[in-house]
C-alpha cells in the first residue's frame, strides 16, 4: 500500500494525540479501540482498525499505570499493529502477536522518556523560584510533546518502511514457534486482564453470569447483539429479584402498611 503525504501528516498528528493521551489518561485516546480506529481511518481502512483495536483492547484490559509502575505501552502497540496490518498487508494474528513485544519495548522507551522529563521538572522548579512563569508552562509543554514523539516518530517511520521488502522479509523471517508462542501468550494476557478487572470490581456475586456468558458464547451461535440482549434481560431480572435492590421498596411498603394500620386504629378509637 502506497501512503500519500497527506496520510503521513495526518498519521503524525493522530499519533501525537494518541501519545499525549497515554500520559494524561483523561480522554482515553491511547486505548487500543480508539487508537487503532483513528489510525485505520487515516490509512483508509477504518474497519480493519476497529477489528484490530477490539482484539488488542482485550489484551490491554489489565494494563494500567499504577503509582510508579509503568504498564506496557498499549498506545505504541496499537498504532504499530494497525500499520502492519493495513500497510504491510500482514495477517491480523501476526500483527497482534507482535503487539506484545512492541508494548514491552514501548514500556522501556516510556521509562526512558520519563527520566528525561525529570530535568524539565527541575527547570520548572528553578523558574518558579525566579518568578518566570512562562518558562514553567514551556517546560510542561516540552515534556508532553517529547512524550508524544515516542509514538508519532516511530509510527511515521514504520508507515514509510512497512511496505518495503526489507520489512516484509523481516516479519516473514520470524519463526512460527515464536509467533505461535506470542499468540498463546496473548490469550493468557486476555484472561489475566479480565481477572484483574473483576478483582478490582469486587463483584464475586456476579461470577455465575460471567461463566454463563462464556458458556453461551462457546456453545451457541449468538452474535454480539444477541449476547447483549440476553445480558440486558438477565440484568433486569436480577435487579428485580435481588433483595439488595428491593430494600427501598420493602421499606416503603412497610411504612405504608404501618400508616394504614395506625389510621385504622385511630378510627376504631374514635
């Protein structure tokens, strides 16, 4: 696939936004589903971007920066994997299996960029001591821009070289045992991601529905719309019959019954 100059410029802008989102964690532009969709839209194949993003989103469910711990770089993995599928015409499974080592490499690069940004913080501290407020903002913008370049520069370089024979031979030269191993590892990561989310939700009482959903998906031909309708109906029924959600109604019913009984007693006394 040949990439135009306009696509390269748009890819740089989109990758920069994705990189900024990965440090802010506010607008979630770094999440695979959004990042892959944006890259796919720029490269003219939004459908493939959504599909790749949906699969990678399952891998990255449990990836999150907690305290000083830096998670694997889902933003870099999403952008590069989408480029490999669309531009390099690689199989989706191959690109997704490569997402794991790409995310690990991006994790190391992210730590390196954060170490560089520490010097900007010291510069901002000195500017605060001298009252030079404009330099404080400048140092912060420099840190954000530098952090975003780790995505945009690599994305542009990969996009420019992905269609060449060198990259094709490099990817095709990866032994099947490695790609298959990475695919299996990706499946394990999906399970771990689900487990971490469920553990944080503290929703052990909903586990029967969790296993029921997996069983239904495995032994039926329901699509996502059908599964969503079944899940919504089960949720409504569960809310209606569970005592936890009926406390207010029971209390109101008891209050009304007590009021009616008191009113009847007062009439008898009269």
